[in-house]
């Protein structure tokens, strides 16, 4: 099998303007921040982002003018507050949104991962999300005589972008024990291309010693980027926690247009490599 290890710049070359990008992220957890910074540095535009619960990376992409649309169940930075640049983009009409329940988003991605036209859920019944003209959702009768269900059309991202603990050079992806969100496996299986940043590249023999921790096989992965602390400032359990000071600094900067762009210039557009970024934040 071919060597899948490439630079962040080479990996992001797989993402084109206008692509639908599936982002593995929580409000403060396990976001592929090295790759997000590279997407911004590469000047990608008109992206349609798909995320379960987006936080800082969504706000950065919004602030950089990369987003045209976002499909999500939540966009928040939890106790650090709202994603101010994303909110402004939505309020001004620069970013279109599709809000779903978690079950509906999982159903849409799950249908694509299984090659199905749709999967049903009852998670939206009784909510206003069915009343906003979303043509990806249809209430249909249960063919077996039960209550109606919501058919959720398959959602197939052009590329999935995620971060994990380790990979071998063939692209087999391993993680440490902990919470496994369904998007970590469902989203890449639903996507046409898959890019993964990892803390370190290891030999295949190390992955084989714990085969239950290999969540993606190499044949399902297009590119792997070695990026120590590649989720910073979000967390990567159990390796490291989120950087509360960094989050606070961004929230303060995001409230002002000039401060926001100065922050991006310093921490996102400035460092050309992960090593330069780590030196900037005092980690190397």
C-alpha cells in the first residue's frame, strides 16, 4: 500500500473551493486545528461545513471568510461563550445554515456511509426544524403501521477532516481509549476523501498490538499528516486538555474586527508549519 504521509499543505490541496467539508470537532474537544489553520492559509473559500458540535474551528473559518454554509447540531464554545464570528456571519447573511438534531445529522451521514438514499429518525418530530423548508427532511408514514418518521436524505461530504492519536504510513488510524463520538467513524465513511492529522506516525506493528483501537483502515484514508499537539488549543483525551487561556484570548479578540484579524495573522496565517506554531505558543 502506498505511503499516505504528507505535509499539511499537500493534504489541504485535496480540498477545493466550494467543497462540502466534514469536520470532526466538539466545542472544545478534538478538532483538527493544524489542518484548519492550513485551510485558512491556503485561502479556501465557499466551503460548506458539516459538524456535529462545532466551536473554535468553525469560528476561525467564519472569521477568515472561508465559509458559505454550515450544517450542524450546535455551534458553541461551551462556557467560553458564543462563536461570535460565526454568529455575525449568519446574522449578516454571509453564512447560510442548516440546523439539525443530533439524530438527524447522524442519520444523514449514516445513510451516506451505508450507500442508502436516506435513514429515518423520530428525533425531529414536534420541532420547528421541520417547518423551515429543509428539503433534506421529509415526514413519511411508517410502512409497518407505527407513527410517522422523518426521512433524512444522505449527506456525503467531499472530504472529512479529523485528528487522532496515531497512524502508520499506510494510513491506518489508531486512537487511545476514551469517548468515541460517532462522527469519528461515520463521517469519514460517508465522505469521498479523508484527511487525518495525528500526534505521531508509528510502525504498523504498534497498531497491531491493539487492533480494537484502529478506527479507520488505510484504504479508507487519503492523506495523513503528522502534527504533534495537532488539536491545540482544543483537547485530545487523554493526551492533553484544552488550553483555557488561548480560548479566552480568542473570545476577547473575536469581539473586535481588527483584533480578530490580528489574532488570525499571528496564530493562524503566520506560522507556516506546525513546528513554528508550537514555538509560537511556547510548546517547543
